[in-house]
């Protein structure tokens, strides 16, 4: 039982703690409450199957949530100041068909 719980926590760490992109923001678009952005560095983990090939370098966030609005503010700041960011995937295309949704965005102080 202890091994099962430990293994389950380990899986959560690996699945939820994977950074899939980093770099500076080099593309930012807002359209109908959806933000689409890209970073200078390529994604390091395969995208979910819902991602269209021509959208593979991009991420999406919704401005309909407080978290999405905060993320957009971070993106604008990062882009205007050239601050590197890291992005973690939500592993879906729930915000915009064909574009991978960003679960978490944060400033990369190690760059």
C-alpha cells in the first residue's frame, strides 16, 4: 500500500511538473478572449494529439478566467522586457481547437 501511494505521487510529480517550453515570448495574439503565444525555444515534450501541425509551436490561454488574465499580464510583461518564461502544458486543446493549452506560465530566473 505504501509503495502504491509513493508510486502514485511520483507519477503526479512527473506528469504535472514537466516544463514543455521555455524562452522569450516571440509571438502574442489576442482574439475573442483567447490569447495565443509562442516562445523562442521549441517545445521539449510531444504535444497532445489534438494539436494541429501548423499550430505546434503555439500555446493558448483563455481570458475568461482570473488565471488566464494574470497569465496574459505576465506574457505582456515578459515580451516587453525580454524576460524568459517557462510553460507547462494542460495536455489539451480546450481553449482553442488545434492549439495546446498552457496550464502554467512563470518567469524563468535561471536564464
